[in-house]
């Protein structure tokens, strides 16, 4: 396999309910997460933050998290530290300190241990629905708060819901100071850059996949990648037709209904 894979996680833990109060369709049990890290190590690969994966000379898997839910600090963070691994945590800054989410104290502790803390915008909107002024403010406030509270130069952002700004406004990502943009597009990463920023493809991990299934993700299995691209293309067409907000509401209802079906 040429290039490197970036895993995308959300919450990690044993609870069946997300911090938002609804079913957490992307949650990974803590025990399963630990087993996945051991599987990475067993293959002789390093689990690293996105920035470290870009610079790594050997076999590496990038690990990333979105939203900043409390389980990431309580369960994922100690599992990473115990194995000498790092990861990138993309945080929605207006959620920091809320019940069910990480605090600034948590984030400072994670950063001190080698984790990369980056932006997931300020309020988690769909960026394609924002005006230029609103997009600029989302990016500015998020970066400013992370820079101030963590004493750093924040330079990476994950797109909420994988939703890009309108094409005419995508240049604002780079001009706001973000040199790396983490997407929800499935695939392997190389040296691809667009609109002045590095675009990172990420492979979603949810639930407790078997070691065989997780191994296919790690190895960027071509058949799996093809299936994901076909699926994402179909869902993308539906998303464009409905708009991101209506599409997300529809998908949430569908997943909720499937979760309660015997």
C-alpha cells in the first residue's frame, strides 16, 4: 500500500447514549478501541496524529477524532498514551466544557501528552450553508480560542459532517490559517493539495468491527474502498438534492428507526 490511512472516530466508551442525548451511531466501545490499537501495533505500524503521519518515514496509521466528546478523554486518550501512540482531536470549541464534552483542562492535559488538538469549527454548522462572513467568523473564533487556551498555532480543521464550503468560498479555509483540512472522504492519503491546503481522506470506524474487517480498513482494501466510494457517491447525490440539513435529519431518523428495529 502506498500512502497512509487516516482513521476517523467519534465517541469512545460504554454508554449507549451520545452527549447530544440521542443514539450514538458512531460510538466505538472502549474495549474494541483498545483492541484496534493493539492490532495496529501488532502489524508493526505506528499510530500517529495527522501531522506526524505526514512526516513519518515508516509504516503509519493516522488516528483522528471529531467533536470533542468526553469519552475521548476518558477512554481513548489513556489507551493511546499506554501504547505510546498519538492522535489528532478535532474539537468544536463552543461545546468545550459542556456536560458530556471535554474541558479546556482536559485538552491541555492531552496536548501536554503529545496529542494534537485542532479545530472542528466553533458551532459545528454545515459550511456549505454559510455566507462568506459567517464562514469567516466560524473559522476565526474557533482558531482564536484554541490558540489562546492551548498556546499554539492551530493549523488543521475537520469539516463538520464532511461538508465543504461553497466552491467560491473554499479559499477562506487557507486564508484563515488552516493548512490541513480533514474530510469524510474514504481513501488513502499521499501528497494531495487543493485550494492551498492539504486534504486528508479519512476512514470512519464505528461500532466493533471484527479484526478482519478492521484489517481491511487499515490495509486500504481496494474492494472495500470501491464499495465505500459507490455508497458515498449515492449518499452525496441525495445530500445535494435535499441540502445538508434536510439530508442529515432524514438520515438520523433512518438510523434511529433501524437501531430500534428488532
